[in-house]
């Protein structure tokens, strides 16, 4: 049996995992993920009771009880690289014995729902819409660092994406992964749109925003808006859903992302008061997870 060395799984002196500072036993198998550390407190304010609260850097975690359900809320910061950190450490907390540094014989499956904000890419996805990422297109490269990633990816969708977008950024190949189907059905209803979400590896250039630096492909967003694969259109931009869905599937966890559209990239509208819309989405997820 492989013993995981200290340089690979870093455990703090108090027995907590390196970045999250959570200890085994402090995590529920039902987890809500948010980007903003302050949003953790907003979600947890609905809990009937608080069991524990831990903070380190951008990672803020609260575990408590909501209507008889034990739920953890964890912030992950911005980007797919942070998801790589958070998801590996969440998995380690339940599936690795910290004393022996070996993988546990009995697997614990996590259910993870990320609540985020996003930019809409179609006229039928206006500001205020809730969109669940049924499939995610990763502009990041996180999944490629793990073996057997092809088993999780939709390669046919990827090939069509490269063709229709006339992909010009040769240094990066987008990948496509699906969220957990049963979780999508559990969380969505007729009030949440099922969509195809791009997880960009940046906020400006990778999402087609041009400030002082010119874009490698100024027409990319227009091609994204026109993309259609067997009736599926690309609905929105965000920055984490691809690595969350892909790594979770490879680990055996159930995961999905649902976002509130706060920017209309087609009609150039922006809602800076989106914090009024998020509480409704939080309530939906809490009641359905």
C-alpha cells in the first residue's frame, strides 16, 4: 500500500490539511462551494447551528446544520488552479487516513455544488438568469496533468469546438466535461437553465475583454456566440466549473456549478448589485442539496 509522503500531502502541526486548515471530521459530505470568503458567512447565516468555522487566506469554511442536513460551506477563491487545491484537499480529508498516510479502503463520495456569478453569452440568458453548467468547456489546462483524463472528457464535442471556433490559440486545447447528471437533476428545476459553460483561465483576455493588450483572436467571442453542437449553445463564462466537474468525476464525487448571470456580454449590460439575486439562488441550493 502506497504511503503518501509529507511533501505530497502536507499536514499542519495541528493535524489540519495544508491550505484549508480543516481537520478530518470537520467536513460534511454535502458541500457548497463559493468564490468569495465573505459569501461563506452569508450562506451559513441560514444554518440552524454552527459546528465549526476555519479560515486561512482565501479559504473560509463553516460546517453546520440546515433543516436536519449537515452541510459545509467552503470558499475557493478565483480560478481553476484554486479548485485543484480545494478539491484535492477536500477529497483527502475524507478518503486518506492522515495518520498512516494511506488511502482508506472505504470510499466516501462528496456532493459539491458551486454557487457563483457569471457572464451571459446569449440573448436568451439575460442578467438575472440562473444557469447550471450541465457541460463545461475548460480554457485551463488543469485536467491534462492527471492520468486518464480522456475518460472524463467529451472528445467529440472538443473536436467540433475547435472546428467551429477556428481555434487559433494553439498553445491551449479546450476540454469538455459534464457535471454529475443526477446532481444536475436534483438541483435544477424549471427555474434554473441547463447550459454549456466556459471556464476561462482569466477574467480579461481569456473572456474576450480588451483593455490595453490586444487579443490573440478578437473574433473569438462572436464565434462562441454562434457555436451550436447538436442543439447545444454556449451560455456563459465563469472561471471554475471545468476543473470542478472534471476532477470530481475522476475522483468519483458528484459535482456541479450553478451561476447567477450578472453581466450580459452580448448586450453589454452589467448588474453590479447582483448580491440581491444571489440569496435566492443560495436558498434554492440549500433546500435541494
